[in-house]
C-alpha cells in the first residue's frame, strides 16, 4: 500500500465526519455535498492507485475494510482528543491537525507492515 492511497482514504473518511453537525473537531460543519463528494473522489482515486499494484478486486476489498476501520477509529478517537485538548488549549486547528496526523500515521503503519507479509 502506498502512503498516498492510505492518506487519501483517511482524508476521504474525515470529510463526511467533518460535515456532520455532531462532530467536535471544527466549530461549523462542512456542507454535506462537499463532504460526501470529497469522500467519493478520494475513494475512486485511492482505488485507481491501489488497483495498479494489486488489481481491482483486492483493492476494493482493502478499501472497504479500511473505510470501516477508519470511520470507527475516527468516531471513537476524535471526541477523546477534543476533550483532552480543550483542557490545554482551545485552538480548533490543533485538534483537526492532531486527529488527521494520528490517523494517517496509524493506518500507514498498519498498511506498510501488513504489505510486507503478503506474498
């Protein structure tokens, strides 16, 4: 898995979350059309990149599993990070950058170590 495709998947999963009125990372949610269209574009782009290395079937299954894990992680981690950072500082940009960078680092690490064990 390439770093770019994992990053695209994470940003793609982050966009619909940021368009939810219940999210806690930014003050004003993104428009739903922007969030969901960004999600679809990121998934298509990541599918195109991964399909060059592994084929469309394997890439589609990986993307489906990754999106399910990323959304679950995002929903569970972002409120905790928001509460912890609210005690330290009230900067919204720090919360968004921290959640984004943690997600990219975590899932890139999993994808890179997992790709070494696949024959």
